């Protein structure tokens, strides 16, 4: 039994006219008449009979109207309650450290709905949290996203080398990845998506990265570079946000694939809403 049929029935019972009921429900009269016919066939009884003044409920229609009206009112109350719950219940968002620090805050600040933000170090961890229902949507490296998940790509960015002002690269415009293979390299502790990409790309050139230090996530890595402990390689998003530090950043040639960031959501409706919000303020 379709709820639309019930709304059409109640409107017709109240208006005592199919045409007025159709107008009240923003329907065409044939559409409303079809709803009434479908309901009649479903119940197996006549609900209305025509009079010189319009339409009247039959005895069966009177009884049905009396029973169904409070049901419809209860459905409306349930719908309103769920909408209020949805508006007050925070959306749980997850993101990689670089995205949660530099990319997401100004965009999610535009939302008129409460949310929580969880930071996890790898895309796989975030996707597992999404699949287990701990998160509603995540912002991750697209290459880790499975085909069964709803997702959309947001942007693609290259990798940059970051070094202090005293480094020999200071006067350069770009740096080739092969030149970085022997440089003392500072990376985040495993597991880490960016660390994995760095090692893979340097290995592709036939070299082993010269990792001299591993640090926790956050700006600690830039502090180590500033102190002259070595260089680091980070996505463009992070490299563009070091202006307040005494550091330089250059794009890397021959790095291979760039990093593509994707939004993955537990359902298409939420994903599309978040995607529209994010791209609107990109």
C-alpha cells in the first residue's frame, strides 16, 4: 500500500472533490484518481460514491478513514523526528593528516550540520573505519578505494621536495627524483601513504631511499628539516603551507604518479552532498 495513495485518499475525503484534492496535493486529477483506484483495488472495497455535490465516503471508506488518519499523522511525526535527529546527529568525517590539517577545515566549516573529524595515518585505516560504520565519509588517496564503494575524485597533486635555506637546491626551479635518492631523507613513521609512495618511486629508479630519520605525524617533520637533519618529500598541499617556516619547496620531476584525493562515502546521497560542498569552496 503506497503512502501517496493514502495522502490522496485523505485529501479527497476532506475536500469531498477529486479535483480539489488533486489541487491540494499538487497532482493532476487523473493521477489522484489513479491513486484512489489503486487503493480501492488493494483493499477490495469501494471507498467513495458520487453525489450531486461531489463525492462522499462509503461506509467502508468512513471506517478506513477513521483508522488510517491517525496512522498518517504518526508517520508524519516519525518523519519529522527522524529529520530532527539527522540534523542534530553529527556526521563523522575521516581524513589523512595532511588533508585534515590544510584542506578540510575551511571547507567543512561551511556546513550547517554538526560534524566530527577523525584523523588516521593511512587510507586503508580510514576505509576500514568507513566499512565498519565508525565514519560516514572519508577523504583518502584514490588508489586505495575499492570498486564497491561510492567515491568521487576531488583533485590531483604532485609531490614536492622540502629543504632548508642553506641547501644546494635553493637556486633550482625543479629537482629530479634521482637526485634525491642519495639525500638524507626524513619521513613519517610507518604506516604512511606518502612514505610508501616515496619508497616505491625511488625503488622504481633502481635506488634505495637514504632514510636518516623517522618522525611522528604533524609539522615535526618540517622542524627536523629546518634543523638541517635532511630533506623530506611531501604532497603539494603540505608544501604550499610552509611559508611561515624557514624552508623551500620545489616540484619533483620524474616522480611517477601524482596523488589523487577521493571522497568516499557510506551512501551516494551523503557523498553527493559533501562533494557539492567541497567543490563549491575548492
